[in-house]
């Protein structure tokens, strides 16, 4: 009887531990799902690469349709300053969406938007929730510095304008 009690206790402990972790999200179940979810947050998931590029040339940008889903695509979203980095990642993926190559590199996944240019890629981590994009590892350091400096410049200008109206 003691053996059965031990099995029940171990089973219940296992269930309790499993319940504490976040459930996997089907939107991020595979790297392909994550890319589809990211593009879908802007209404670009079902567009061809040519349509995406034509849209960018004519309108200059995509309008975000699902902010919550967009933020969830990233493992290290940290607030408004992450917007510039995430925009870079979206542009990288969207511009090459019909020719993306996905490769496992250790415990991570690299998504190459241009198979001929292996130096530019998006990095995903397999978290408890699913495959999510690492902003820190997907944006080259010099680009990250430039984007964050531009974000800060714009934020400072907006604060000055706001102060002028107070």
C-alpha cells in the first residue's frame, strides 16, 4: 500500500509542477508558426513577398493590427524602446517571407530571409510558451545602438513638445 501512496504523491507533485509552467501557445508551436503570427499581427501573413514589398513601396509601412500578439512574439520585449528593434525584425522577415530558410543552431533557431546572405538572420528561442524571437540576438549591435538612439531622440523631442504645451 505504501508503494501506491508514493506513486500517487509523485504523480500529484508532477501535475502540480506541470500546472505551474505556462502552456505552449499554438501560435508559437513551431518557428514557422511564430513567423506566421508575427506577420499576421500586421495583416501580412497571407501576402506574397512581392505584395509585401509593393505595399512597403506605396505606403512605407504596415499598420499594427494586434499589438498584444505582436509583443508576445518576442521573448525579451521590454517596453516602448523595443518597438524599434521589433520593427527591424518584422522588416527583415517580411522582406524575404517567401524565401525564408530555418536552421537549428544548437538550442536556437535561425531564420534567414535571404539564403544567400547568411550574416542577416532572426534568432528564436524555444521557451515554455513556444518559439519566440530574441530581439537582443536578432538585431546586430550597431543597428541596435542606432535604432535605440533614434528612439531616444524622438522620445526627447516629444517630451519637449509636451512640455511646451503644459
